[in-house]
C-alpha cells in the first residue's frame, strides 16, 4: 500500500445517490521513482501491443444529499477554474512507451483539454525534469472530447520500470463542471498553467480524482492483465493512498513476489463503492459497465468478479418497497442470472473468469435473516459453476467459524460489512495464483 501524506481519494458524490439510497461504500455507511531516459523511436510501421498498466472505473459526479456521518457536500455544483491537475498512479508494467486515457463518459458538454503532460514522479509534488514531456493527441497539444466519449493520447516515449509512479498533468478549460470521477490516484491542483512545470511545491491536494482513467504500456511480451470487478469490497479503503488497502492490492503484492515466467502482470481495481449488479446507484449497474470497465481494459486476460452484496442488502421495509424498484432486494435467481451474463460476456471475448462468493455481513446495517438465506443460496450457485475457470471462496476466507453468517472479528473493519486490512489480505491470499498463470 503506497501512501502520499495529506491526499484523500475518497469520493462522496454520486449520480442517483439519493434515489438509490446508497452511501459511499458497499452499504449504508491508493514514490519516488528513479527516472529513466527517454528511449529511441521504434522502427517505422511497428504496431504497439498495448496492455493496461493502471486503470480506474469511472462514474458520475453529481452532488446529492448524504447520510449522517459522511462529509458535507459543496453548496453548489463544482467547476474547474483554470487550474492544472496532476494525478499520480503506480504503473504495474514496464516498457518504453505509454499512452493515457482521458474520459468524458459522464460529461454533459464537450471536455476541452488545453494541454497535458506525463513524466516519472520524483516525490509527492515533483516530476523528474528529464522525463517530463508534453502529451499529444493526433499530433496536437490539446483535444476536445465529446460527451460520453473517451480519448487516448498519442504514444509517448517514456522508459518506465514496473512499480514506478507516473505523474499525468493536465489543464481543462475554465468553467468546465466536474463530471467523470473515480476513486483511485492521488491528485494535486496548481493555480494556472503548470502542466509543463516539474516542481509543484505548495500544490493543494484534491479529494477527487478526475478524467484520467487509464495508463497503457506498450508491452514487449504478453502480460497478464487481471481485472477485479465489484463494489467497495473490491475497491477497498484508504485515505491519501495511490493504491488503497484492498484485496486486488494484496493479490498484486503476491504476484510481484512470485512473478513466474511471464511478461509481467497488472491487477486493475475496477471496484466502485456502492455499486450494484442489477440496478443503478453509485455508478452504472454492473451489467452495463462490465464490458467497458472489465473487458474493455487493454490486453485483459482474466476477470475476477465479486458483486451482489448491495443488491442483496439495500432495501426498505416491505411496506415501502413499492416506492421504487431501487429499494426492492434482488432475488437469488435474478442475481444468478446477472452473474451468468457477465460470465458469458467474458467467455465470448476468451477472457478467463474467476467468480467470487459473496462475503458474510451479519451485523451490518442492512443485514437480515431472510437476506442471509438468499446470500447462502447464491453462494451455493456460485460454488457449483462449471463454466468458470475458478471459484474464489471469499466467504470461507472471511467468515467466523463460530457464526458463519458473520465476518471473523479479526478481519472486520468494524461495520461488519467491509473487511479491514487483515481481511483484505485474507481475501487476496484466497486466490490460487495457478489460476492466473495461463
């Protein structure tokens, strides 16, 4: 877990937050690099083989009412005021060229990026000057991205080693409203045009990560790109970390310790706190975002699916459930059918599938005995799958031997729903690395 002091990555605004009744999380209640020189241009006509080296699942920023205990929202819609932003991300892969994805998926107006740059971080507020370079878009220094679209930068020559921190800086047109956000990557803001400035001493930390949603590396070999897809139990928790405490981070640590004879690996955390499989809430529903956030990552080879606990848990008393479908708990059959759709989509793309059992949550704010029966039934269905490459029994890894409906107290964060760091480590350790070797 890599931490930059004073930077927060928790996000607190969600589209349809009030309508769906979801709090930030799965219930109601993420440096220094040794700079390498820029490398020579590859031979003319050589096509890069891109692989995701870092990515985040985006969603919409719309201020909405919050539940007690969560941070207060801004009193009015937030906009960019002409400042520059710098996002830090750890590259899982090494290579000679990179490209960066900029997203306006949730924008309602064109997104004008005035200029952007990339380089290797030499500290929390500094880029190694010899590596800092302007990013181009079809040869130009800026780009306008239409609402609902994304754009990759042109390839940039940047010698990078696995585990080095990349800094992507950009400036957008003043007056642009906040739109596309995500939970990962420490972000700094600096007044005015500072994209090509290496030292950002005095820059202010931002509580929100915007717009930059992917970093690809031109891989020389064929790496394993593993996407962990889910809600806050996948997203993890943290405050100011480039990579939060999470089971995907623990899995990445294990793979670093046992790299094997492969072309490297990347574990993409595509978790969104509060996300559901069948209904929209925090972010698009899992059924709608799976093709983009999981199967759409460059070079994806494996997906690890763990989603459904919010579908089981979020509800109102039965007498009030008629107010909105968003407050009716999903049935076991509905969730099984939804998970089967994800498995089928991955199979169509020849991506290997690992399917995780739903974790115990007795004692959480939205638990009930009836919901527990449905969780157990869904887990029986998951364990019986013969059309996946592996089942990861997260339930077994976390449950209390004395009360299997509840999480082991040593793994519990305290809310009986989310694991703490030891729990995330236990989840990461439950994954058989042999299933990721091919």
